[in-house]
């Protein structure tokens, strides 16, 4: 059993945006891949939990970015369980480049959910003792609070199709970042770089769902939400922060 999990990834061309930088959604995929592999190592992986009608659900995440890795780089991710924080099982991340510089860090909050009742469960239901990392964190701040938009303006609408459905018959939350970043035009990316984001996951998104992306801009920060058009229910929210590109 490893208290801190390490995993390396080589940045491929199909993981890049038009500026040859890693897409935020792929960054999220790397974090979740490492988290899933560590959970498996700890005896709390997907298959083991599903046998007991349990699963991990990501509820919120905060990520801070010094720079995004580029094509051909090999990056290393460290991830570890921090412990309970409010209702959440907190797991933190750090990403390092080939010179061992820390370039990205994050904190995520997970819920242990019963697959039948869809209700969060206590730690005792896990049946596994998670390692004690002595309060080690990648971010000093607690997990992010709820996100609220004051002036939500329509950005675009979309219907969920085959390409966005995962093996659990819903949209994997890493795809939400693709929709968030689609709310900004080419000129914005030529002038700005993503420096941080918060995501708050509120509801599953399924095949055939129609939703509207909405945005609330405020200088170097923007808040985004996806709203189901049939019910006006918020599906997820994001808070994205930018800095001027060098």
C-alpha cells in the first residue's frame, strides 16, 4: 500500500490545444487516472467498491496552474488522500515537469456513494483504512465553496451525443472542462492563459440531454454553468481565472 502515489504521463499531440499546450480537460483526466490507480492500490478501486454497491463521486475540485506542459514533455503526478474535510474525502495532487519543478497543484473533494440509494456514505462503509499522510496538502486553502453566478448570459447550447458518454452511461466530468473552455474565443486564448479553476459537480449528464452553457464575466475571472434546458436545473458550475499571456 502506497501512502503517496506517483505516475508519469508523456504529453501526446492529441492532448494539446492549438498553442501546443495541454488541454485543461486532459489535465483533469491525468489527475483522475492517477487517483483511480491509487484507490485500486489501496483496495478501494472501482471494481472492488462496485461489488459492494459503492462508488467514488467527485464533488468539487480546485486547480492552480503555473504553466501547462507542452507537446513531448513527460510529467509526473503525485496524489494522496488528505483525510476528511466536512462531508468530503479530500485528495490532493501535484504535477512536476522533467526538471522536477512543480507546475500544477490541486485539491479535490470526493463522496463515497451507495449505488442503489445514491446517498453519500460514511467512511466506515469503505471497509478500508486509508493512509495517514499527516495533514500533507498541495493547497493550503480548504476545498472551494459553492459557486454562484450573478449575471448568467447564454454562451451556447448543445445536445449530448455518443462521443461524450462513458462506460457508466453518463458524461465523465472531465468533459465538462471542454465545455467551459469552449465559452471563450480564439482571441481570448491568444491574449490570456488559464491560471486556476474551480469545478462544482451537481448532477449527472446523460445521452440526449440538452443543455445551455451560461457565463458571467468579471475581468480576469469568469463563472460558467451548464443548465438543463428542460428543467432549468444547474448540472455543474465552474469558476475560471486567467492571467495575461507573456
